[in-house]
């Protein structure tokens, strides 16, 4: 828009005047409501400068314009011709929103196997889980744009005591800006595995302050807890608002609420449940089985850190086995994702493959709200919008659905069509309108719910060039995305975490 | 007749037997009663009375044989004779009186009184009179009886008198006095020793001219010419010929007219064939007739009035009779009541509507036609088409512009008759008078007649059916959602080796695939991550199939000569793993003991081998060594039995394995044709076997063939049974898919040919009404197939979607498809080494 010439709007006297009603939902940018007659050749830039002229701000604010849930891309005339059948007389209701800059790729962090989950909830660090069966913390300060870079950034690797892979990960300690932040407490990180268990790791509290200075950043990090409940792989985990509990969901349709060690209630150093059998055959112990699994996995992926299995004997033995404080039953089939309500403590939302979104009360363990969508619309992930508390779910059948959480009876309130199945969705932490999605087609999309027909921005992650991980295909599939309002990270089957700078407000 | 009566009466009374008296009395009473009712019965009554008489004679009067004879003859005579006979009886007088009032009027006074009574009806005085007569008879009867003097007869009589007369003897009436011995007996001339009664000459008294005439005509009223050739004209009473009277010739006639002064008053009686002299009286009648007067000489044309009821002294005191009023005058008439009730009933039923407004005739109506009136519908009513109103050009004096100019005329004439716009040439006449006759009239009528003759007017029922409406209405695919439309997840195999088979876990979480590099892989269905694999290293994996039991996790995979039972123990929960292991391993202990016993006998169908501990730890739990290369596995729904098909294993191609007992049996000693696929019935103990052309359904319990389905295909490649069990689809290498409805027939219900190359796999969805077919042309076709629970409704098949995405490699496209157990998702494997899930 900046490059477009600031040609006078009334370039030709024969220009058709269109009646346009401009409005916005942002109270700081309102202009007097009336119907303007504007030349049909006007584009976004002319409209934006018109509003700037009316508002007269200190610095010009770029605006985007949304007509009938669709972002205005060309001239008004083109829009009217294409979408309105050339009806030049009826009034166009145009909503204007502050313009966003398209996401800008900052760099990539190559990994050794599929990245199944990413988190950027702690500023400055990327937390990722990999099918190589570890969680990893990488500082964001050293993005390497080239995959061939041998210099690995200093990172903390938290290996899971399994070879089946990790499916999800999350920070379980408050970040420094949070009120519950305790600088002296160890930092907790959780990772769910295909081995049906959730592993909680503790990192020394000062480790993240100067990560690069440590010769072995992973030293001292150990698995403190293993959460036993599920009979299927863990699909998601998330901490409660006060970071005292952790919620896990699994393919078996159960939600588990587990206690996290806090300052008041430190970790009880005892096993609450017995160990799972390492082998079901008599005379074969767990370790020998794992070695064989290692052999099996070696054909698929070469483990670069071969010493990982032996390097962390503390983590390898696993943490204390804990049983859940509360089990929430109700979903039929796999649960795609689960979150804590961002405003209402003690409320939990979950979305399952049975097409339903359920709200739970953690105290009573009861299912309070059931929003049953179509049976075949399997939800893969869930998140909550910041302001409106509406829930966002990504689905296998190429849609992103918004559900109104305030009304228990209502079902899908808005449907955003995506190009492929959406395994991950992240709402903007503060904006009540924007959200980011990752899809199996490799597209990262930023949506404004006011423009539901079309994404604001769509970025295709370029697959890794030297793709040794994926057997066939291009490996474009993205599995996870996270967004803190400034930085957006996403990882997928090509084993690369991409970083974009993208603002949502 | 009147003069005769006293005599006959006396005779009758003297000759009648006392025995008949009572009966007679009774008969009379009866007779009178009957007479008063009905005159017509007269002859019948007379007949019966006469018959009784006959019997009487037989019984009593033995001496009077001759008389009897005569009597017999009499009975045989004509009615006229009988009348004569009857007349003798006095009762008959009464009868006659009844019949002829004129006669009764002329009778004597005493008789007249009785007659009057008779006229009035049944009267007691009449009965009295009859009784007195009867008594009279009784007195007279006794004399002849005593005169006969026979003791036996006397006994008979006494007996008769002392006993009550039988009712059947009534009516011994007496009509004739002939037997009463009034005549004189003389010896019969004809019969020796018999007597004939001879009567005195009898004056008939009723003065018939013809009866007294000598020369009566005895031949009757027949044409007299018949007797022209004969000398006689009929016969006399004595049987002699009545000769034709002499007839003079013309000269005699002439002379007679000259000589005889009376000859002009003669006339020829044709009947008698002679000249008859007309009497003065007759002549007088003729004269009177000539004067047109009454022929009766005694007729007084101007008779004076006889004042019977009027005039002096004849005035009637009471002009009405004092007869009691007839009952019908004051009793309400039943007949009228019935008639009224009929009307009332009709009103009630609504057949008669009182005060119905009269039907108004239209004030104006067409006189000559009834076109404006409604017609009663009739099949043959075809109104003639309406003629267009005449146009200006048809006028005898059209405006100038309508007339042809030279060019137009030439054009008109050049045209064919049928092509002309106008079938006449417009011409202008000064007046209607000058218009000539229509020269085409005859031709037109002729053509019209031809039309009528050659094209009889019948109603043609035209089938006005839109062909589109005959096509069955299929719902649009949009209404039949959900069904898979796009590829959502790809399960990437490292080397692009052909993936021959896929299978989806019964819980819908894992996908297993078997590729030609000999590796069985297990994938996360949701994101396509490979989570487990078994490198079997035994050549291409031909078939993989998850056990349908949700409590276990068993995957059966076949390679050449072997069937593996695998379980991803690390992926499943400990309880499931434990159940699986228990199920699969329990038989090892017993089988290891029993193998020793089994071996000496014949070679078993298959050998169940325990893998090494390393293999078992990795999840390879059981190996079954079989003959040939099993290319297809199918599980029984309960998950204990599975069946393998190895085409190259001859008569052991079909094997049924039992997991819990580690047993294998070959259900067929000999198979007809090479078996391609087998399937278990989803609910019944039935077994489907598809050979190259036929599908046979066997009952496993009864061990018999239930049904043979004729596919009409050349080579069946795949088969699947509908979860309901009554329908199945088969795919063939000759590009066709057949849907069989087992209840319907042994022929395909529908044959679908949408693919351009051989079909590799067909499969039904377990819960959604969907089925899919995969083909070598690289496409997967999705169909909607609703099976209705209503047996009368045929399955609904709608093609929904063609899924394209698999590449064709070496002439092979999509090799296997499987549905997700609960969602409308499809997993397919292709020759290009790709496994995709379609949502």
C-alpha cells in the first residue's frame, strides 16, 4: 500500500459513486457514522487515508477493510462486480480494522525428527517436543536460517523414557511476568508421550537466565513426575491458571487433572501407582526391550545424540509415578485437545473426535456443557479467544470452528474454511479477533474472525531442503503452532521449527 | 222346455236312489253356492255330477246294462248332447236362469221370485226350497229299490243307509231321466238277448228351423265345389247319401223363368244346391231393406212411452235404496293408505322433494345447436375443430391489396398445391350475384370423404411423459454428506515401494500397512506418524488385517508361506496387551504337547510356530506356516477365527484358523475353480467364497451350500459383505462392480461400471451407508448405498465422488481401501507407495 501512488481519488469525472457505510469495533478509531459516496475506483489505500484524514492521528494508521466477512483486496468496483453482481446502488457496509503486517519469517531451527508440539509461552525460549522422544528448550535469540549450520544453539534436552515419541509439550511454571512467578522455584516442563504417560521435568531455576554459559545445559534437568492415567497416547497438556494443576487429555477419551508441586505443597517423593510392565513376556526386562526398540527406530531416524539414552540416567529412570486428582470422563473416542478456561478458574474445555466440545468443572468433575457438533467433524485442537471467551477448534475436515462458550446451548457460531486439516490453533493472547492456525498443507494462517471467509494472511512454510526425516513426499505438514502476539513459531513433519514475527493487534 | 219339467222331475224322483239323497242335497247346496259365485264353473260341476251318476249305475242297477251302454255312448257324445242331457235336471234350470237374465224374466211368477232371490245372492229361502225338493226325491227313491227285490241288493241298501255315507260319494247328481224306465223296452236288433229302450217321439220344442227341415245340409260350412264331382252332398242321419237335387240346364232355367210366374222370387240356396222360393215374409223383409227400414215387420217405430218409474202413481217415495252403506264408504282405505305411505317414504328418502324450485329454463338459448349445453362425457365424443373466422381475403369483394398481381399470381400458380399459402385465388366481384359456383366443391368433398374413410376418427391416447421423469430420482450427493472428498493425511513410506494392503484398527486410532519391502508399519491415523514397524523380511506383505475385537490388538499379516499374528504391545494399554497375549499364547502350552501326537498322522493344513523370544518381545506373537502364498485374510467378527486364501495352494487354498486353539482346518476338500476371496457372514455362521466367476454361500454349521451367486463377471478380484448381511459387493478385474441383494436373486441387483481399469478392492463402511471401490486407474469411487430395513425397498445406490490422488505406477493404481470404523474416512494404499486418508 505504501508503494501505491497517492493518486487523487477523483481521477476521472465519470467515476461511479458508491454509497459506503464505514464502521469499526475499535472505539478509539470511530468516525461519524454516515453513508459516504465514494468513487468506485478507490482501493484500500484511499479508504485508509480517508479515515486517517477524519481521525487525524499523530502518526498515520494503516487500516484494512472488511466487506461481508471478506478482506477488501482490490478496488471497490472490482468487489462490487465480482461479489455483488454489479449492484452499484445498495450501500456497502465496510468494517475497517487496523492493518496488520504480514508475518515475516525470522529463521528456522532444524530438529532431528518430527516436531509434534511447540510452545512460546515463556518469552525468549522455544519449547518443543519431538517424535525423537524428547522435549527441548531452545533460546530464541539465535535463529539459524540455514539448516546446514553445524553450530547447534545451546539447548536443554529433556528425554522421555520411551522411544515411541512425544506428542505435546507445555511450560508448567509461570513465566516471570506472571503473578505466581517464583524466581527460586525450579522451572517445570511437561511432555506427553505416545507411551500414554505425561512426563514432568524440572529445570533449575537459574538455568534459563544464561543458557549459553553452561557447558552442558541439560545437566541437572530431570524428570520428577510421571503421570499415569491414560490408556492411549497423550494428546495435550496444559497448566491451570495458577499453575497448581496440570490437565492432560488422551486418545482414550479421558481427561486427567494432576497436582503440580508448588511452594506450599512440594513434591511428594513417593510412587502412587505401580510401574507399567516393561515387557509382557517373562524373562525380558524393560531395558532389553528398549534396546530393541532403539534398533527398530534406528532404521527410521538416526539419533544424533546417541548418548541420550544413557546420558541422563536420572531422567531415564522416570519420575515419581503419580495418579490423577480428578478424572473427567465423557468423551467418546480420542480427545483432540483440552485447555483451561482463560478467565474462569476451575473450568476446563475439551474438544474430541466425536465432534463435541465439552466444558468441565474440575472441582466436581462433572461435564457441565456439551456442545455436540456433527459426528464426523473430529476436532484436533482447541483454544480460547482472549476477550470473548469463545472457543476455537481446528478440525480434520478442513474447518476452524468458533463456539460461544458463554451460552451453553449454542453450537458452532462461526466456521472458517481452511485448506487442509488443522491440527493446531492458537488464539492471540490479547486480541479477541485474531488467531493463527497451522494446517497439514503447510500453511500458517492468521485469521480475523470479522473476516471469516478469508484468512488475513496465509504463509506457506517452505519445507526443509535436505529432508532426511521424511521418507516420501515433501514433508510440508505442520503439526503445531504457537503465537505470543509478536512471534509465531510452528513445527511439523520436516523437523524444523520456523519462527515468524507477526503482530495480531 | 218349461212344459217338460214336471215330467222329468217326476221321473227323476221316482228313479233316484235313497242312497244318493243326502249326497244330492249336499251337492245341490254346494252347487248353488258355487253358482252364485261363478257361472263359469258350470260345465265342471255338471261333469262331476255326471260321473257320479255313472258309478251309481254300476253299483245299483245291474239289470239295466243296456241302458248303461246307451249312457256310455251319451257321455262320449259332444257337449251339445250333454247340454240336452243336463237340461232335464231342474237345478240346471236355475243355472240357466243365472246365465241368461232375459230368460228368467219371461218365466213364471213363482219361479221369478226365486230367481230374484238368486240374483240378490245367497238366500235362506232358496235352501228351504231345495230341502223340500230333496225330501220329495227321497220318497220316490224307495219304489224302484223295492221293485228290484234282490236280497243282496237290499242288504247293500240297508248298509248304506245305516252307515254314514262317505264324503267322497257326494254329488250323485242326476241329470237324465233316460234310465228311469220311461221308455219302452224292446229286444235289441244287434245284440242277442239284450234290451233296448225305445222312447216316444220327442218334440224338441225349441223350434230350430234347420232341425225340422228335411234336407238339411250335413256337410257343414265348406266350399260346395268340393262336392262338384260327387253325386251327393253329404250323408243323412241314417248314413245314406243325400243326393244332389236335380239341376236343370240353362234352358230349363230359362223356361222356368218364362213358365213359372214365381220364378223371379226364387233364389238359389248354395248350401242346398237348389232354387228356393222366397216366402212373402222374406220378400217383405227384402222390400223393407230396400226402403232402408227396420226389417222386422212388427217393429213400431213410434212406440208410446211406457212409464215404469215416472208418471202418475209411479213416483218413488225414496229415491235411494235402503241398502246399508257399503263398508268401503266409511272404513279408511287400505289401498289408499299404502299409496300415501309410498309417497311418504319417497319424501323421507329424498326421492320426492316437496316445494322444489322449478328448474328454470334459460331465457336465451341456441335453437339449432346444443354446443352451449354441457355434454355427458363420452369416450367417442370428439368435437370438430373450430374453423377460423373468415378473413378479408376470402371476401367476394376484397380490397385491392389482397388481389394478386401478375407476379404473385405466377408465383401462386408455380407453387405446389400443398405449399400454397392460400388455397384459392382471391378475386373481386362487383356483387354477390356475380360470384360463380365454387368449382373445387366436388374435389373438396371427395377429399373430405377420403379423409373420413382412410382416417377413422378414433381417440389417440398419446403418452405424454417427460423422459426425465422416468429416470429414478437420485438424491444429490450434497444431501448424502458426509463422505470423503479430499486427501487429509498421508502415511509416507520411506521407499516408494508398493503398499499392497492397509487396515484400520477397530478403535480407529492406528493404521497398519504392508508394503512390498516386507515391512508392516503401524501409523498414527490422525497425523500420519509411523509409530511401529515389523520388518518381516519374508518378501512382500500380501495382506494385513486388524482383529475386529476391540479388547485386543492383533494384526494379522501374510507373506509368502506364512501368516503372522502381530501386536504393537508398546502402543496399547497394559490390559489390552495382556488380553491379547493370553488369547494368542494359551494354546502354545497344549499344542506343544499335542504336536507330537499329531505329527505321525497326515501332514497338517498349517503349522503354528512359536517365534523366538526376541521376535515375541517385538510383538510378533504367532507364526502360522501355510502352503502357498496367502493373499487375503479375513477375520470373523468375534476375532477368534480368521480365514486365509492362497490361490496357489490348490485344494488347501482356503484355510480357517482358530487363534485360541492354534488350529487350522481346510473347510473344503476340493474347491470348484480358484478361490479369490472369502468372507464371514457378519451375523450368521455362513461363509462366502468367491471364485473367479461365482460367489458361493456355505452354511458352516450345516456344512452345505446355500446359494450360488452368478456374477456375470470374468474374474472377481474382491468382495465385501454389507454389515447387515443381506447385501454384498464384488469388484472384478473386468472393471465392474456388482451389488448383490441376497434376498432378491442370484443375479446382481446392480452392476456399476465407472472405473476404466480393473478393480482392486471394494469395501462397505461399517456404520455409514457408504461403499468404496479402488481401481488400477488410480481413482477411488465413493458410493452411497442405503440398505432399507423394509424388504420391499431396493437398496439405493448413488455415486458420490471420485477421489483422485494416487499415481499409476506400472499399470497399478490403488491397491487397497479400508474405511475408518466410525468416521466417514477412507484409507487407501497405492502402487506409488502412498497411503492416504481421505476425509
